[in-house]
C-alpha cells in the first residue's frame, strides 16, 4: 500500500470524531519502513502529525511525513503542527492538498520550504482527500454547513404510500436492513440531522446515531415545527439530552415552548416572510455554531423546500426494487414543483453506489445556476 493511501485510511477512522476540525491521518516513513502513525480525534486533542511523530521519536529524523492535509501553521487549541515537524527533523513532507481555509492556505507548506524541507503535493490523491473531508472543505469555502438531502425511494420515485401515517397503520420500510445500516454511517458522519413535524407525528422517529462509534459532539436533532405540535411524549422529546432543536415561529404557543424547554429541548424562532419555519435560518444558525454538515431526512414537502430554496447541496437517494404507483403515493419531492421540464432542478457529478442485492444509491451535487 502506498504510504499516502495508508494515511488516508487512518484519516477516515476519525470520521464523526473530529468536527469542527478536519479528519487527518499521518504516517512517518524512514528507509522504507513505517515508524509512526496517527490520526486526529477531537477528544484526543493532538493532531495526526504530532501523534505520528511522537510514535516515531528519533526515527523520524531524516524521514518522510505523509499527511492527508497541509499541516497547520497557526495556533488553535494546540500549537502549530509545523513546529513539531521542524523539531522532529523530517526531510520531506508529502500531502495531497492544501489547507482549504483561504486565510491559511499555503502557509504551512511555505514555512516548511523556508526551513529547507522538501514539500510534494501529491495531486493524484486529492480526490480521495477531498471526499474524506467534504463537509470541512465545503464549510471553509462557503462559510456554511454541507447540506445533504437523504431519502429512501422506490423505483418510481415514491417515499410513502397513501395510508402511511394514518391512524393504526403499521410502519414498513422501503429499503432493506443493509441500507438502513448504511444510513447510520451517514448519520455518524453528520453533525446535525433535520426532519419536519409531519414525519415526527407519523413515525415517532428518534433520529439518533446508532452506529455505536465515537463522536466529537452529539448529533444535533432538528425538527421544523411552525406550531410546536411535537408531542412531549414523543421519542425525540423524551430522549432529549441537550441535543434536540425545535425550529418554530412567532405564532407558536408560548406555553408549549416553556414546556418543551423545561424538558431540555432547545426552541428557536426562525421564520420566513410567509410565517413558516425557515430552513435558511437553520443553516445560518448551524454556520454560526460551526456545525459542518446537516443531513435532511424528511417528508415530501420539506424535501422540495430544501431543493427549491437552494439549501440542499447534495442528494443521497437509496433506491429499492419496488414500485408503489398511484397518484396518492408521496413523491420524494412534493410541493408546487417546477411547471416546465426545462426548469427541472439539475444535478452533476452523479455517483452510483451498490448497497445490497438489487439496491443502489444515487449521490449527486445540486447544479447551481450561478
């Protein structure tokens, strides 16, 4: 295995445990032998480069450091990694990409070169390095979290049958258990998850990360609820541990708000000009609080609102080998829709993922008009 590939594998082990920092892996090699390895987690504090150099100790001197992101040159929670690299006496640093932060990009490489250390930018590995840190890179470039619209869909584009959510109905699944396990990996990599009150009332969902893996902070569970209809006995409310945010409007009951807040739920008034709960307001709040990523798991109307408003950056749709049919079954995106085919929302960089036997997922970026 290429040493940079190993560093990238190490970086991926930090998924979910590094936000709001990037996931970074590092490998120290001397005379063809790996003498140090490290990957960053928020709880562990030390960055990947420092951990790898500490493991290598004196064997790092004259060696090569393979790291998945340009080493930091600024002081944050920890001293700059550049200082540790210079003190270790490595001869060369290999990385697939520069720091995506426009305020610090290139500074780490410049300090290394100024100190006489060879720097190699391994562009062949840039795509995978970017994928590992997609939310962090997006946040650094745009100042807002990466928003992914996730849904389980039949082959004819339906997410629910007409009777789903009606009194006495028994919930059923569109996709397989394998696909649902895969969703948990996506939740684990997300900082926040959002749904609408309709989904809460119909499914009494929990929206938890059930991967069992370490997180740097709890998954923030968000409900759009203009009238504060969320039941105090719902799974979301009763399982709240300072990790549930209910987004409402000024028209909601003050008594209901006080009751929910007494249970530990956070209630924020974020409303649009039409008096409905604001998705844009949610994204702006998450940006201020440095949440790097948001996954939307909602119903037809919220899905359309996320697409139509331009809030959604990506889609990740799981397709099952089923057809519901009928005009009453709910489409993946409802609402008013576009009136003309030429005005359809378009996507780019489409990827197909095999999930289970006869199941697949479509991942794609929303094509922006600007």
